[in-house]
C-alpha cells in the first residue's frame, strides 16, 4: 500500500484516525431578501482510510455539502476541518471527481496532458510528474491511452481518466459526486471495484455522494444518511460486510439486503415534501443548488 503525505508536508493521520470533521455545518442562500436554509446543524466525521457514502433524497443538498467541503462555497455556520485544519478555501489535501466527466476533462488535451493539469502548481521535478502520471494510468487500467484524446474514449474510460487525474495529484481524501451516474451498469460495477482498489492500494480516504443505495452499501465502511430541510444527519450506519468484496458474493449476502432496505427506508421517510413556507422561499437557479 502506498502511503500518501499531505500537500503541506505534515504527517498524515493513520488509518482509523480522524481526518475530516464536519461540526454543525449550516448553509443558506438569500435571494430577493428571502433566505432559504439548505443545510442545518449537520455533523459527521470521516476517518483516514475509510470509504464513506453520503445518501439522501434528491434535492436535499448533498452536492452543496460537497462544494462546501471542497472550499468552493462558503458555509453559513459551523466548522469543517481536515486533520484539525479549518477549511476556508479549496484544501490542498483534497481532490474532487465530478459526475460529468465530459465537462471536467479538456477535450483538446491528450489523456497525459489532462493528468498534468493539477500537478503544475506543485512544482515537482519532471521525472516525478512522469512517474505519477504513469502510476495513475496504470492504477485505472489506462496505460495504453496516454496519447489519446478524451473524445476517443468510451464514457467509462473517460471517467477513469478523471479518477486517474485525481490520483496523480495524490490527495489524502478523494471527494466524488455521483461519479458513476452516467455510465452503463457493467461499467459502474467495474468503477465501484476500482474505488475499493484505490483505497486498498493507495491508502486513500474516499467520501462519495450517490443516489444508488446498493452502491452505497457495496462501497462503504459507513453510510451517512441525510435528509429533511434544512438537511441534517438522519443516521450513520456501519457497513459490517466482509472484505474483500465482489459484485456477486457481496450483493448476495442477507446482510447486504438488510442494510440496503434499512437505508432505503430512511431515504423514503426523509423524502416528504418541504413545507409551504420553504417552497415559497426556494431560490430558482441558485448557484450550487441542492442535489
């Protein structure tokens, strides 16, 4: 397993130690003098080396939460920290993989040059840059595609490129926003297994938003279910399925079905329509609208 240091040169937390902390996070938007509360008093944590999935009803604010964690949107209240350091701007220890890989990759650049983009400001020796790129492409099974352009690749391969770009940066924590929603079922299974391989091979911490409850159960060490408006943590579930996991045996376990059904019931009960006052205060087209 490769041990990844932080971008700041400090010692990374050991597996199982607290890495990401969200304490009383709140987020609201104001438009035309009216305030809409999206997230309210939301608290959870992620330990080093964990895969944690965030699930919740559509529109509850999961993507907004990720953008706050990534330092892309300011929070309204509460605190967020990585390894004890407050998050005020994009953390150097974090990489974000978006759902829409076709928009996150530069179509006029080769795969190799796409991977070089986040490495430019690290001021690494060219030999180190080359090593990181080759290692990342090998990790996602795309060593042969370095000189190809994204538009020459399938959707699943393009998402692998997006993941490889994050790996080349070598973050402590990988944030993923519905990363497999736009690919076919078999490719989705392959990419899920890739996430688990990345965690095992790189010792990387993963926080992933998904609408797919089965995916959350398959991938997670813990599931954080959020809901209501403004959003709060409904429940945290420990996924006590055996490791290593595989798509056939793991999904056939009775415990898998129990966890899936429990999580689904949480989401269904949290999918009630917002109150009339909340509907009146909704902000059409607000940047970072809840998802």
